[in-house]
C-alpha cells in the first residue's frame, strides 16, 4: 500500500484494473445469458437445472460489482489513514 500511495501511476493502474474488471463482468454476463437462452432441456429435470443455474447466475452477477466497490473503499481508507498521519505500518 505504501508504494501505491507514493506512486501516482499506481492509482491509474488500479482504476484501469477496476474498469477492466467491470467490463469483463458485463461481457461475461452477456455471454452467459446468450448461451443459456439457446439451451433447450430435453426433460423436466434439465429445464429445472437450467432455471436453477440462471437464478444462481443472476445472484452472482449482481454481487460481482461489489468487489470493485470494496477495492475502492480500501483505497479510500488507505488514503484517509495516510492523510491523518496513520498507516505507518502499511
């Protein structure tokens, strides 16, 4: 964290990585939904499995952007700690 605070380029790299993560999540969600829309189950069990998978995917894709928020929060906490004179051990 200390290297990130002293290196302004580090902030740009982290922001770029977060944007890349969010774009990857969005593309992954689009690909997943396009693939699952084209799958037709041959039985009731298969259709139930497809529905359960889609339900789980909607939950997961909804929670994935929280990773970016947690990283941004951690960076902000580090900046505030450094600005207040704390964070000497970081």
